[in-house]
């Protein structure tokens, strides 16, 4: 009971702090503050569609006191941060998440932006088995190879068998690598790296986003399985 009381008290403190940050964001830019409210708490699709979404990736302040894109704000507000050690607010109905994501993606939102743990919306869709969200992200060419801070890409993320089949099919598309941002955490320079078995080198190249190297290793016969 003491533990439950401490968690409840901390949740109340964090909720009040979040409300203050939201109010400040609304005061600085009412339209953007409204967008952040609509993708998270309110989920009013008609109102969301009526907004001029000129900067669909401009960050929103979150319950966790970090700034993320509106798409990730919608996702993490639904599920809480996927880190295993945070106190999330109460989850909300996830059925409205995919339609919100579709509006943002249609306005040009980047599906590959990452949260503070390196997770993309695609990681969340797989972990929480939200097939409608996954379909919306794949339709917008989300990268299935982008690793999080632990080096785990959506392609390597556990999920239901049906979602895994969709991710694997997307990864087998010859254009899959070209959809991924070539901007990820680099490994050591090639002239400083130790000699690796081709399959290990391929795995590291994919996890670090070194896409040209991955393609070269595949052409050289590295086994993707």
C-alpha cells in the first residue's frame, strides 16, 4: 500500500507538471499546442483534419518531459514510454491511434523519427500489436531496419505472427534499404574495425544504418538469415 501511495503521489506530481508544460506550449503557439492536444488527449479527427499541418514534425511536450514528434506523442500517449521503468498515465483507447497517424503521415510526418530510447512508431506498433498503425506506417515507407538504442530494429522486434509476416515482407522488398535514413549511429571507421565474419558484419551494418555497406555485404554473399 505504501508503494501504491508513492506511485499515486508521483503520478499526480507528474500530471500537474505536464499540464503546466502543455499550457506554456499553447501560450507560445496556440495552433501547435492545439495539434499536440488533438493527437494525444482529445483524438478529435474532424478538428485535427481542419488544422493547417504546416510542420507535422514539430515537437510536442510529453508526459515524460521530453519533446517528440506529434506522431510519437500520439503513440507514447496511448501506450506510455516503452522503457520498462516509467510511470505512465492511464492508457487511452488505441482504436483512434491509427487514424490520427494517417492524418499526420498524409501531411508529411516522418515515420522514422525516434523517441528518447531510439524507438520509432513502428517499434511501438509491433510491441503493442497494433496492426492498423503498422499498416499506416508501412504504407508511408517506414524503415523496418532502423535500430533503437539497444540495437533492435523493427525487423528484429517480437510481435504477433501476422505482424511479423508483414515486417518480413517489407524487409524483403528490394527498395527497403533505400527507404531508411542513412544517418544512424556509425560503427568504428572501416580501417579501425576488426575483421568480422560476413554475417556478423551484415548484422552490425544493418543495426547501425550503414546501408551501402549492408548492400555490398549481401552482394558478397553474406547470409541475411
